[in-house]
C-alpha cells in the first residue's frame, strides 16, 4: 500500500517513454535477439554478460532505441500540462532508462521546458532511486516534496525507494500494480491538480523558494511568515 506522505508537493520528475513521449520499442524482439528470458530485466541481464557479450547486447539495444527515437511524439495533453506547471514555476526533471543518445533525439523532436534530464548513462537505472535522490539534493528539497510520474512498475518502485510520491500514468486499463501508487492519472490534464496552490497562485512558488533560501540562513522573519502562508494555502485547498 502507498505510504502516507503529508508534505505538499513542490516538484515533479517524469519518466520519459510511455509517459511524456510515445514509444514503439519491441521488447519481445530485443529479448529474442539477446536470448534474454522474459522474467529477467534486460539491463540486469546485460550486466551478467562478459565484455564481448555486453558490447554486442548494448549495440542491439542502442539500435532499437535510436530507431524508436526517430518516431517519438508527445503524448496527448502532455505539452499543455507541462506548460501549465512551468508557468507555475514548478521544478521539473526527467529520469529515464533510455541512453543519452536516444534521449537527446526524443527531447529535440519534442521540446518541453524541462532542462534537467538523467539517463541510464548518468545514474543507475530504475528502480534504483539514485537519480531521483540526486535531483532532490540538487533542488535542495526533501524527497517527500517530490512526485515521480511514470507508466510502469519500475517507476512506482523507484519513487517508493526514494521516499517520493508515486504517480501512475495509466490512460488504458489499470495494471495489477496500480494499487502501489500514491496517485493515478488517466489523462495528463489531471496532473496540475496535484499542485493546487501553485497552479492557482502561479507566483507563489518562486516567492517561497526565495523565502525558503533566506529563511534557511536566518535572514528574515518575514520569509518564514511567507512560508507559513504557503502552507496555510495548501492546507485550505486540500480541505
């Protein structure tokens, strides 16, 4: 069952394939080419190979990912939802199991106002929480202030491993692991509702981020009052 995380959400991290962008990766074909059993994670399987086998397997995956990248498109309502969060000054990032090369192509084909992107070349692949925790540290936020949005069980597991909220994007039938998520959205237009105060008061985020930094260094009691007001607004909107 999802754990109780009462903190207000102040940032969002996205999975990429099947969440922001379309993907037609044929994992069955990849497994067939690698002789990888269906019950074994492909990246875990590759890690068990010798140097020559690993190099060949990585090339097979790269070829598939690059071909997929050339056909990627934004999924429905993604652009509008991300733009709305951007206008509300919500920090956003992407964590993907894709390689850097394929990710760069997809991002170039489908531009979004998201600059912080970590691939499997930058950090251990999900469900390892390292990439998510790195972003939390970079943003100077507690993991409980962040939500990770994805379409697969590894996304939920990664979020839970990082002590972040897990949001499952499930536009089709709910998978059997859906109950593990803290939030479920069937359409991307539902995503901004997880940030009610910032969407309703778009300038609140930038102001309170500055206030938090000043308050952290004991600069001004007024900053602490502003932070208190933010929490009161969040509380009222949740009631």
